[in-house]
């Protein structure tokens, strides 16, 4: 897919994937307390709505990493407006190739982004960065039923063939060197206020825009939105809370 068209469609949305402040805080609450003076990463942070929430709640430095510089510019502006610039740093980088000292990170956070690396592979790549007893929270698109409707299975086998179920992802996390503390599905209703509803409105606004590739991006977004509207119980994002084993 044309990345310029995809970024045009998603620009300035509150979030770049399903989630909510409530879900972020509940996932944070499922983790053990962090040590004094912790250091955290938010990988694949997008415009960083959750980054600011974590910085405010934890009061610790957060390094936010994303490959798309405009998302980081947006996050920096939001951090200044929120009085959190002293806690939030940004880095335009590949979250699978991080130049960060091994054993230096207390918390790795990643909402809706680890699929870019693959769930188990991403966890393996991040494991050496953690201090002893370091923590990870990663949300991942996950099958919620063993028998999804054929239409749903066909769509996601094309869009994300690596999607697993909760049991399989927990086993993958253990193989990658973690203990699973919690696996919490995001209610399908929480896909809408900050993600699908604004995205659907953006699709309407840009429907006549002649930008190359944009019509395909809009069609794909509309198909995905329609699928969740009709099959909300077949799949969803699950927030996996993990501890370095």
C-alpha cells in the first residue's frame, strides 16, 4: 500500500490504532510497581496519546520511538502543551533496531505496533533491553474465537497472517523469555471513539481527493471498519502484560 496515502488518511487522528485511556491505565495497573527512578520506552508510539498518559501517571522519563517523523512532531507539540516535555523524548527509529544499552530499561510499552515485527520476534528483540524484572505491555491483534466466520478469517489471513489466539501468544511470550501477568481484551466498543469513528469521518472527507493510492487506502479502511461492526466478537486487541523471566 502507498505509505504516503496511508499517512495522509491517518494524519491528526487521536490514535493510530484501537485503544483508550481507560485501557491504557487498566493495563498499567496490571503491572507490578516500577523501581525508583525508572526509564520507559513507548515503541511504535504514533502521535503518543498513551505516551503522555504514561508520563503523567508514572512521572518518569519516556523515550517514544516511531518511524514516522510527523507523528513525533505531533507528540512533541502535545507534550509541550501538557507541560510534559521534561519527561517525554522522541526518537525517529526502527523499533526492531534500537541503539539502547542492554539492561537499561524498566518498562517497554507498545500499543498496536508489535505486529510490524511479529509478536514473538518483537518480544525477543526487546528482551535484552530490560533490566532484571523489567516489564513489557504490548497490545496485539488476536483471535477471540477458535472458529471465526469465513469472511473474517479470509480478510485477516491476507491482512495479518501471523495473528494468533490468546493461548498461543502467551506461549510465544514465555518462549521469548517472559512470564505472563495478564492478558486483557480491549472491548470492541473502545475501538470507536478515538480510532474508527475519526477514521471513518476522515474517509468521508477525503473521498474525492485525487492523491495517488488514497482511494485504495480509504477502501481498505472502510472494509476493516465494516468487518468489526459486523463481527465484534471474533477478534480484537489484547493487552499482554509481561515480566522478564
